[in-house]
C-alpha cells in the first residue's frame, strides 16, 4: 500500500504555495516562481490547493501539479465556494460530482477534499 493511501496517516503541510512574502525566506533566493510547488512538495508531505475554492481549475493544472510532486505526496483539494457558501451544502450532488471530476481527473491527484464553511455564529442553544 502506498504511503499516499494509508488509512489513518496524519500529514502536516501548508495551505497553498504561492505567497510572495515567502520568496527568499522559505523559498531559496532566486527560485523561479514556477518551481515553488516542486520545492514545497519536497519539504512538506501535503499541501492544500486553495485556488479550487475560488474557481474551477482546469484539468491541465491538476495534471501539472501532479507531475511536479513526488509519488508519495498528497494534495488536499479545497471544495469550491459555490458548494460551501452559496448552496450551504444543501443538495450539492451535481456540483460536487463536477468538482470531483475536474479535481480528480483521470485519478491524477491523490488526497482528500476539504470544505470551508461560512461563519454562522454560535450553534449552541441559548447562546
């Protein structure tokens, strides 16, 4: 069983990889921006794809990201905001199916999908 699919394995990583303030601090001075994912994926075992929250990414992007990372690397693909914020997770079957098809196109990504939900205040009764 590959390390990417071991049940119960905990991975600690970062949320995204394109941050200008990290250049010359986390990323070596002079590292080309196009190589930041390659560098980060060899430092951390997992990275969350934030861009999938804001817009549907092209399957070619997922393919490229897959190809730039090691075989045992795992992405966490953040669920699209249409599903989490607009639909508020109500009847998300078709949008989730579309999202998963694009994100996991031909099985090129390994990992999970995450959700970011809008803050609705306290859920405690009487609070």
